[in-house]
């Protein structure tokens, strides 16, 4: 299957310039996507253009990731109802470094034939003065042309209007494409659908300023939405799902994908994974036969978490999920958890399932006393009944001896007992000393 044909099948093509598909099948090109450093982390909405770069590289083309050190100082009006607040230059430079580091997870910068490249538009804009920019760029793009862009028309008709600063954003982004074309031989720009106006400004500028050279091309991906109409990439309370694990933990990242609807799972498995088409078709069919198993959501959560956070973080996210929502928790699973992961578990457990036990200056505690003192059972008599019935396990080990005692040395990471009563009732007993 041809590159553009596959991207269409995956739902990654909306607008495309004529002859793009044919040219990409006959020539190897450099294609770029821009990322403005408006935050110190990318979010999962940014995965769409990242996937485009990944597919490009896998087909032998060269992906170029542009960090918008200059455009980030202005702010793109596309899709915005009001002007962005300016960030200080120190914050922008810090954000650039963070995003550069994140992008290196997704693209191969070391491969021999078509290694990925990274550029920063601040490097060329810092040398351009205002008058030179007007002469070199402004002369070639009419105000009528700029006013016709949807991003401009929307803002002009709104209450806040649009500043001259944001009005000129399309010229700056257009010049990016021109600079990359003339200095890096970049012939293709890709982005989300809201960037089509900015992209075509670039292709127009190249056409007007150059009389010779290779042709240029562009295409956009649709803006992703959820089945219920809510914005993709946000939690129920409106918080972004971030790539940075310090802002969205791998566990919560994994849970986001695990809990999406069946219809969204069928759509997202195509967009956000590199799984082969035949494997995706088989996974969708298997899911339709047994949707209650949520196999497609599990596959999607696994693949995307692996891409973003790597195998180790994926394993821990799966482990925490099994711990919180699965029926069987093993001692091996528990012993592999580190202190930070226990803290994450506690944050995600219902407060009634988090117990405390004062262990200061006391000998090992009998299992019946532990259950009764923490309120896991209403009395020692009830504790005796469920222990002898084989319904209690502590730290993943089933206990039936009512005389069994637990010492401080038996705690996990020196702080917790994990108690499971039956298959579904799970408790964390935190020890204080």
C-alpha cells in the first residue's frame, strides 16, 4: 500500500495538495512538522503530527522536526478565540529543550540512510530585522490573501479581534517553509487541519520567490475528536494528557486509552499505532466479537504507552492496573513495586480502602488484630472466620493460620501491608512508627 493510501486508511489525511501522492512514491523527500514550545511538554494531541513524521521515516523519507523558538514568541491564532499570553524568553528556551528531548523518543536520529533532523526557527529569525522581513516576505503576500484565511476571519469577527502580531503569524510560518526549502531541501510540510492556511502561505511564498527548483507539497491530518464530541486528549475535568510523565503519570496515560469507547478505539488504533494494517483489522474484528473483553482498548493502551513511555513504564502501568482492578495480585507483582508506585496506588485507591496502623514500640501483630484494628473486619471474630475460610491474603500470600503474626520487617518498601479479602476487596495498610 502506498504511503498516502495508508495514511488515508488510518484517518490521517484531510487536505492534500495535488500530485503529492504521486510525487512521494517516485521521490524521497524531506518533510517537516512544527512544534511551538508553548509548554514544557507535548500532549497527546501532538502525537498526530509525530505519527506522520514516523510514517514518513518508515517509508524512507527524512522527517524534520521544527521547534518554534521564534513562532512560539508570537502565538498561532489558529483555533484560538483570544490572543495567547506571551511567555518570557527564558521559559521559551527551557520549553524548547524539553520538547527536543521528548521528540527524540519518537524519531530515529541515528539511522544511516534517512536520519531524522531537528531545527529551530529561532536560529534564522534572530538574524532578520523588521525591514528586511517586510521586503523579503511581506512584499509577496497580499493583505487580501491573509484576510481570507479562516483563522484570521474567525478572530476578526469575534469580540477580541486579532492583533497585528498574530495576524503576521502566517507570514512567519510561511517563511519557515521557504527557509527550509532553500537551505535544507525540504519539500513537504505536514500539520493538523487547522494549519492549512498557514501551510499554503508557505507554498505560495516559495512559488513567488523561487523560479527554479523542485516542487513543494503539503497535507494535513484531521483534528481528532472523541465519539461523544468532547475534545480529544483531555480528561473528564478538562486536564491535558501530557507526554511528560511528571505531568501525566504513565499509569494515568495508560488508563486514558484503556477507558475510551469502542468506536474511538477502532479509530485510534489506526491513528496512534504503527501496527500493520492486517493486524489492526484482525484486532477490530476480534473486539467486535467480544467487546466486553475490551481487547482493542488493551491493545491500544499497550501500543501507545510503549511508544511514548517505553517498555519498563508500560509494564509498571499494566502492573498497577492489574493491582487496582484485577482479581489476582501476586507476591512477585507486589515486591517489584517501588515506593513512588505505592504512593501512586494509594492516590488512586478509594479512601475507605486505605488504612493506617500504628506500629510504634509494639511486637509483631497477630493477623486477627491487624484485620480488626484497621477496620478491614468489624471484629476479631469475623477476622477469624474469613482467615480460616482461606479468603485472606497479605502481601500476595494466602494465610489460614489465625496465630500468624506480622512484623515491621514484613512490610513492603518498609511501609505497607497489602491485604486482599476475597477476589475484589483490596486494602493498603500504611504503617506509622
